[in-house]
C-alpha cells in the first residue's frame, strides 16, 4: 500500500499524459479518480495504524544501488501518517478546484499527480538519499505548474522558486553526505544513522547546513522571499498544494532529520532556533499588515505560522513535538481554505486588491457564503477556541514556554497580530457598501463552494475533537524525544527555566 501512494499517481500521470487529444477533456475525471484512490488507501492505512506502536508500522524495502548506499526503503509511522493524509486530501481538493476549461489539461493534471507522488515519497522515505531524490523531484512539476498556468509574472516567480529550492536541496544533500562520510556508515538508511556518534563540532556544522536547507523550504526569514511571489503568480489549486503540503517538507525534515539525527547539536543550537522562530513570526505578521493583495496577506501569514513549528521543534519537549505535527496539519487545512476563498474572490471580482474591494458580504448582490467561510478561516488562523488553529497553537506555546519563555511570548504577540491583519482585510473587503462595479457579481457555483465547506467542517471538527489530531503522533514524537543525548542537552534548559 505504501508503494501504491507513490506509483499509482506516477502511472496515472503517465496515462493522462498519453491520452489522445480527443480525450483530453477526460483527464480531469481520470485525475479525480486517481486522487480518490490515493485518499482511500491513506484512510485504510489510518484505520490499520496502531498509534501506540513505536517506529514503523508498515515498511517496504529492497536493495537498489548498494554501491552508493541508496536503498528503496519506505515506511510509515506516527510522524508521517498525518502528513500523508494531508497530501492525499489536498491533492484531491486541488484537482477538484481546478478550472475544467484550462489549457493543456493533460499536462496539468499529470503534473499534479506527479507532485503528489514526489511529496508522498518524501514523507515515506526511510533512506536519507531516497528522501533527497523525492525532495528534489517534487519541485519539477511545481515549477511547470507555476511557469505555465501562473499569472503575469509567472516566469519570474517560477524561476525564483526553482533557484531557491535547488539551493535548499543542495544544502540538504551536503549535510546528508557529510553525515555518512564522517560517520563511516555503509548506507544512507535512516535508523543506522541515528546511532552515529559524531563529535559535537561536526554535528553542529552539519546541522547548520541542514537548517539552512530546510529553512529555505519552510520558509523562515530571511529565506522567505520566493514564497509570496510564487503564491501571487500561482493558480489557486497550486497555492493550495504549495501552502498546504509542500512547505511541510521543510518542517517534517526538521523533526525527522534535525532532531532525529543531530540530538547533541540540536540541544546546543536550540536557543538560537527559538530566537529565529520569534523573529520570523513577528516579521511575517508585520509584513502581512502592509500588504494590499489578499494572496500576499495569506502568504505572509503562512511565514508567521510556519515559524511556530520551528519554535516547537526547537523546544523538543514531548508536548511541543506533537504540537509541531498538529500545527503542520492545522496550517495546511487553514491555509488551503484561505487560498481557495481568495481565489474565488479574485475570479468573481477580477481583483484581489484590498483597497478596491468592499461590501462583498452583501447577502443579495455580494458573496455572502464565501465571506462567511472567509471569516471562519480567519478566526481559525487567529486561534479562536473551537477551531483547529487554537488547539495546535495552544499546544505549541504550552510545550515551549517552559524552555523558551521569551521566544514563546514574542510568538504570542505574532498570534495577536494575526487578528490585526486579517481583521483589516475582512473589514475592508467584506464589510461596508458594495461598490456599483461589483453589484452584479456572477453566482458562485457549488463546485467552488464544496471544497471550502469540507475544509471548514474539518477545521471545526478537529478543533472540537483535538484527540483525533494528536493521537497519531503522540507515541512517535515521544519516541523521538526519548533520546538520552537530547534529554541530557535539554534538561538544564528546562530545569533552569522552571527555577526562574
């Protein structure tokens, strides 16, 4: 079943790509079927998964290129499973939300499926070199999705994305190669590398390189500049996948490889990572306040909220580690909802300019349902109780305060600023008198409403029943924490903080 999550979309994408021109209009239906199969497989794995089991619940492996230590070794545990579900679900949402009349549909839907395959492979990989291959493969379809179906400056945005993420991949690969070379390991398999005993100085150097690579992918200030441009020029479905899933490869890498492979160095660098997270959170929130494009507001909001995951990873307590996974899922669902709704607003009004739009919540001539869902998404992002954004951020701050109280308080300020910039956007765009230019907006079909409604329902359900969100990862993140090297490094930080 694990290989099916990788190879079914690959085969499906190839079949779509070779459909006859006369059958091109069926490519969307075929892609929906493939994506639905992937979601069903992920749900089946979830039902069979035992959250009380440490380590891999399912795995598949065979020797591939033994000479260089590259094995086809994939597996799923409590850290990867929630992200696999997010990938399968948002892939289906993105395909369903795509324009049925877009140009070159065969190539478009084939790329979406290949993007899903590469992302799933990265989450499943238990060989660090295999992870790198999938990590790099997914940027190729995303580049073409932005460069071909993007906005006016799509070429610039796609090239900038490609350059940044290529540098990210090079840094990640350099760290992995250095780890294997210095440790003398015979392969790149993850578990044997966890037991390596490198000198602290070597670990610190390798971890800094790895952090720079994943920091670009997340992205964390000052490596963030590619993200707003990519979001603004990308189509709505591509923005959904970019914010909802692909950014999580960076935060997943922090937990899996940063905390997992370099526990000694992580304890040394953790205070600096907490400061980095606080700076990025405040920068993203303050930058969002000054934006005039609704997509840019949501994009900078993503930078701020992804920084909370870095803060949680830096603290590396059992609670903060499970909170990091919860925040990844929470941010994925909320950002996907917001980008979907911003896309509908732009499609119906012809603009996303905050200073131009007014009164869209008008019940008769505006977009009342879209506006109501947008208010719900904004409330979730601002951490209103009863929604998934509240529980994930509460767990992050509760798990980090005992270790990094000042950084946690600064990130709490960033959460307060979330309400500021989103309320400014909501007030300007949806309230007030509807201008004459927008008085005859075309109705929003249910095909545009259904994905947003499903996302909104999930956001509320997981907010009311948070155990459904965290139960999958509690055991695995506790196992990740139960590293004596990590505990010994953090015990002085925790006890000193409690003494204060």
